């Protein structure tokens, strides 16, 4: 009977399962993201997250404990040098599982498991979302413009007034011509 044995055996005996998870964890640390089935990814998450937590404390003992699980010097050194530094302030949840659909051969649920702080695309999207967006609305926009730039408007008004000073004579001639055109149009309407 398997009372209270809750982890996924993945259809393998214990030595095969441990070797597979160690290899997958080493690949995840080396490449920062791997593609696998959802069941294996969930088992890998339970396997690798405690190791990343151990790597936050860089001592000889923690290195030896992590090496006993991974059995790969390069993966252990990369875990302690790069990964642990990036996740030092994160309290957990170092991996993300993104489902990608089903595999063609056997219709298994596939996914990508990745280290959270190493996905450049999502980090760039998060930075863009954090930047304040400029909104344009009809309400209150004029009030903000008046309060922020009354000096600039005054300067513009003075410049316009100085440019218009020689122009009133030309405007007077234009205005005298326009009423004549309007008067002739009014007289034509009255005659009809």
C-alpha cells in the first residue's frame, strides 16, 4: 500500500527518478529554461527550489549538500555564482511553468519550466508596465495645463501681441473690404 506517499513517481524506480531529476535540474540551472512534460516540471520544481534556497547561503556545507543532489560541479558553481545572486531577495517561487500544448506523438501535456529572474522578455514587459502611461482625457486636462504652464502662455501672448502691432492697418483694410462683400450679398437677398 502507498499510504501518505504523495509525490509523483513518474513511472520510474527511485534511482532512475533521482538521476533524471538531477539531470533536469542541472540543465535548468545551465540553460535557465527547459521544455518538458507538465508532470516532470512539477516534480522538478519540488526538487530544485529547495536547492536554490540552499544556494542563498554560500557556505561549504550548503555547497556539499547541493552537490549531493546535482552531482555536477559546473551546475553547482553556476547556481552559487549567478542564480543565487539574482534570487537573493526573493522569498521563494524561483521557477515558472508555462504550458505549451500537447506533444504530437503521445498527446502529453508539454510545458516550459524556467527560472523567474532570467526571462528577459517578461522583465522588459514588466519595466514597460511600470513606466507611467500618458493618458489624454477631456476632463481636467485644461486645468492641469493652466496650473503647470501659466508663465509659458503669458510669454506666447506677449510675442503674439508684438507681432500683431504693425498688422492692424492691414486688418483694417481687410475688414473694410469684407463688409462691402457682405452688404452686397445682403442687398441681393433683399431683392429676391
